[in-house]
């Protein structure tokens, strides 16, 4: 037996060893105490621990929970605790997790949550506009002054453009194959397989190539910018640059932005080439169009105008990707999960804004009749 109840004296004696090996017996004893005390008419109870022979952490947790549960409705008075057992309970008691009542969902609560969310978003928007304004000031000072110079653009072009040639070319080639296959399957029912060249060429030049390239670059480059700048911030390298009087915007951020502004249009042209090549390969297999027929029709219906309309989007895409990547890097805090969280936000936000901007460009070009 782990306890003995003497109802006439309103006293409960805790006996024996309350240790981890006796957890089932301790739980049963605790349930018995709760049931008995709550059904009793006695207003106060005395818990006598003088006959307790052993108490470990598991036993102390159960005793502490039992006391906390009964103190809500009864007067409980522990007595007879040895110094060691009292110290054990004093260490466990602050760790009890009290169940907090759930806050009822009301209109006021919903409005407070909505207001807090809007305030956070507005504060983040203000911080981004401040970042973008400072970047514009630094770019104007460096690019239009005689003493300004930018170091690291070549390396940024290599990292963001040259190193992405393989993945961009492969993805564009596969997109061209899939697009041509789906078009040939549908157009063949109407005997209009030759129009595969028209649709595939315009779609690749105007939409697929700029969009797919920007999404790939956002996944690669925005995250890389965030991780690089975030790591430098955590290691206090950015603070060291400020101490030496060197602007982080001029030395770290501006070269990345300018490098991507140069690299993304070139990557898009590279993607155009492989996208058209993939469409031509699939057209020769599924629509039985020879290479000569494909290229002749392509040169007739798909002009340089479609290529330029697609390339017009790329500087905006590059600016968005680089700005978001660098901005999220500057928001990194000195915690283990901060870099990973900001890197994820950089990728998601970059891709989201690229898709939104692409839709806006499509509507704008349509309204202008382009």
C-alpha cells in the first residue's frame, strides 16, 4: 500500500516508496485520493508524509500534480516531509503546467488579431521600402559618380548565371518537349499540326521561358543571397564592415543586384534556345515536321517582337529576386532556425511576386495590343 486514509482525522498517510517502478500503483493511489476527497464532506485535509520511505522525480511529479489538483477545491496541508523530499517537491512544483482557459473567439479578439497582423505587415513593408530606397541611393552614388566603383559583379554573374546554365537549359528543353507534345496531340485532331510551331514559339518566348527561368533563379539565387548575407550578419562581418566605414550595400548587396540584372536576361535567351530546340525535337517525332519545315514556319510567324516582349520582364524579375533575397538576409537573427526560416521566406516570396508580376505583364501587354 502506498497510502492510508483516516477519514475521522481528515488525514491521508503517504507510505512506502513513491518511485518510478511503482508508477501504476502511484497513479491508482492518486486517483483514489482525488475521488475520496472530492466526495467527502471534510473542508480540509492533512497529507502526512512522515511514513514515506523513498521519493524520486516520478513520484514527486505525481504528488505535485495531486496537490495542485486538490488545492483548487479543498484546503490541503502537507506535513511530515523530510528536508530531501521537501526540496524535491520544491524543484518540481514550479514546473507544473497550469491549464489556461481558452480565450473565447469574439469579434474583438478577431479584430485584435487582424490589427496585429496588418501592423506587422505594414512594418515589414516599411522596412523593405527603406531597404530599397537605400539601395537606390547607393546605386545612384556608385554608378553616376566618378569615384564610385562596384567590386564583385563578375563573380555575381558567374554564381547566378554561368552556374545555372545547365539546370536552366535542361528545364527549358523538357518544357519545350512537353508543350509540343500536348499541342501536337490536340492539333492533330483538326489537321492543324503545322500551327504547333506558332503556339509553341510564342508561348516559349513570351511566357514559359522568362517565367520558368525566373522561378529557377529565385529558387537558387534568392536563397543563396539570403544564406550568404545572413551568415555574415550572424558572424558579425556586416558589423565589422560598418565599423571600418564600408557600406554593406555597396560592397555586398549592389554587386549581387547588378550581377543578376545582367545574368537573368542572358539566361532567358539561353532558355529560349533550348525551349525551341525541345519543341522542334518533339514536333519532328509527334507531328512529323522536319527541321526545315519547323524553322521556316518559325521564322515566318514568330518574330523578334515576341522575344523582346519576354526579355522586357527579366530586369524586373531580377530586381525582385535580388532585393528580396538580400533583404531577407539582413533580417536574419542570431538563432539556429533564423537562417533557415528567412531562406524559405526568400524563396516563397520571390516566386510569388514573380508569378504576380508575370500576370500583370500579360494583362498590360494585352491592353496595349502587343
